[in-house]
């Protein structure tokens, strides 16, 4: 691995950071809202699946128990 002095390293880091395209405030807000919506939908889905499995198991155990 090539050795670089600290000054060169800092210059390289600054040039790489300058290439980064930062999202706008609107993009961050929309992405955040979408994450919350998807998390809510996922929680509702798994809650319904849990209720269905619980009801099925209670039905089966009610028949045989």
C-alpha cells in the first residue's frame, strides 16, 4: 500500500468529498416520509399475519384440545 503524507491525504479527502452530490432538503423529507409509510405498512402486514396465525392455531388447538 502506498504511503501518503497527511497533507496529501487531506487534499484527497477534500477532492472526493467535493464529488459527492448531496440530496436536497425536499429529497430528504420525501425519503423520510416514504420510510415511515413503508415501516407502517410492514408493521400492519405482520400484525395481520400474526393475528391470522394465532387464530388458526387457536382453532386447531380448540378442535384437538
